[in-house]
């Protein structure tokens, strides 16, 4: 197998090497039964790809509908009857 793809057995036996490779060469794929099972990535890369870009208020403020005059009216229906 190439140095960026490991079987579960190889990854377990050489876990330190897998970590080193993830830090220096990029994501390392671990296969199980011949199929990709997981990817091991360096912590800074994981933090970069999972970082949120702003919050919900900023998302809505940047919406193309912001300031469009669209008014969503609330329904004032009674609650539906529920049998207990």
C-alpha cells in the first residue's frame, strides 16, 4: 500500500508513523476490508476545516433577503387537540 493508505493492522502496528505522516504529508487513510474507513489528519488541519465562519446572526445579516422587505407573518392558529 502507498504511504498515505494503511490497513487497520498496519495502522495499529505503526500508529506513531501514521501520526507523523499525517502531520508532515497530509491526511492518512485507513482501510478496513479493502474499503476506506477513516482518515487521520493533523490537529491544525482538523481545526481549520471544522472552524465555523461566523455565527447564525451574521449568516442571516448577510442573507440576500436581508432588507428585501419580505415579511413572514406568524400564524395565530389554536393548538391542535391531542388525545392523551
